[in-house]
């Protein structure tokens, strides 16, 4: 079996009838890898006409997009390049590994828990597959941590959420924020040359998967809210507002990661918001980083059917900041 033998999480325990997608028994050859990579970045519904949010066609296109763009890579066959000691030390010192592993663990559990409550079989399968992919991200990280001798704090035990919808909304909107900044930071890391290209390439499919995840989330949210009665819709919008308030509170640093001993954790909950200095050695200003995040966000979404909705809030806020900063000539 792939992955950490002590990690017994199974999506099927929370989503009745879920079957993991088929994966090749061995690694893919270069031609197959290139084809899988192309497939995961491009998808178009062959049927014409609008995809009205909330309609069966919209749900069907969303779920097919997610299924058809699945990339069958196996973490077990990923190459971990041998690193120069200085590069290895830089990677080990990044303050993200505990948070990254725990975030993937939380995401898989919350997505699977919410998927298990859905009656629509297409959406249930899509969200369960998303949970399975988070599990695979955790597996990739576990292998990286083992390959480079990174020490992790003990993982707190995660329990299924009491309110699966709230937990899924928190995870989904979190991914919308983190992925937007991660796209830019990832491009910065690639350009800076501080990390070996082979290592950056290993994480490229993971990054594109996060793009698919938030594309699925944005369309699930639009589909879900369009089908609610007036009163349920009001309740849902209040919940969404509370989720954004919670995330804003968390991200401005009022919430500090607390380790198992109750002390403030040295790991960085907000790395995606201010990690530029860690992945590039020249000074990167807020505006330049936001512009790069926007460009990367557009590039990663460009291959998917334009009738599917994109996450809008974070790119809009970024554009607003850039517009407000322009008269001051604030470019760095
Ligand atoms: Fe993930
Ligand atoms: Fe994700």
C-alpha cells in the first residue's frame, strides 16, 4: 500500500460506496505523464449552451470536469532529488511542514465528512475524490519529510466535524485564499532558483490540483446556494459571512497555532500570505507579489471551460489593492 503505514484514514469510511480511482501499478512513462498533465489542465464541456448555476447540467459539468482532469500520479514513485546541504537546510528550515501536513489531514477529513452528507451522487463522488486527493497530498508530504529528514511535531488527533457544512466551507474558502497566494509564491520559488527545478516540478501537479479543488468548490457553492429555499439561503449566506469573518480573524494573526503542549507553535499559519522572502532572495513587494498571484491564478484557470465559475473574492481584493496603490506609485 502507498503511504504511511500508520495512517489508516479511508475516505470510504465516511462516504459510503466511495471507491478510490484506479492508479497504475507502476510509474507512468514520460509520454503518459505528459498526457496526464495536459488532461488535468484542460477541460471543456463538449455540449454548448450556458451552465446555469444550480441546474443539473451545471452539476454534471462540474463533476465531469473534476473526474476527467484527475491525474493518476502515485506518490510512491515520485523522485526526491539529492540536495546540496545548503539547499536541504533551507528546505528543512521552512516554517511550513507541520502546518502543511496537518492542513492536508484536516482537509481530507472535512471534505469526506461533508461528502458523506450529500444526496446528489455526482457531487458526493466529486467531493469524496477531492478528499482522496488531499489524502494523496498528505502522502506526498510524508514522503518529502522522510526523504529530507524533516522532523514533524506529533499530529493532533482529528475528529470528524460536528457541523460538516461549516467545516467544508472553512476548508474550501481557506483553500481559495491559500491557493491564490501559493500560485504566486510557487512561481517566485521557481524563478528564484533557490530550489532545484526537479523538486519544484514534483510539486507542480499538487499545485494544479489545488486549482481544480477551488474550481470545484466555487461551482459547488454556486450550485448549492442556487438550490436553497429563501430561508435556507439566508441561513447559508450568514454562515458564509461567519466563515469569512473567522478566516480573516485567523489570518490577521489573532489566532495562533497552538502545539500539543499548549505553547505557541513556531510553524507559520500564514505562510502563504507572507512567505515571499523565504522563497526568493530579492525583496518582493506586496504589489509585485499580488500582480504575480493574479497572473498565475489566471494562467492556471485558463484551460478550464469558461462557463464554470472561478473563485472571485480573493482575486477581486487583490485587484482592489493594486488599484488603490496605483496613485501612490506603490509598485514594490
Ligand atoms: Fe491539498
Ligand atoms: Fe485541496
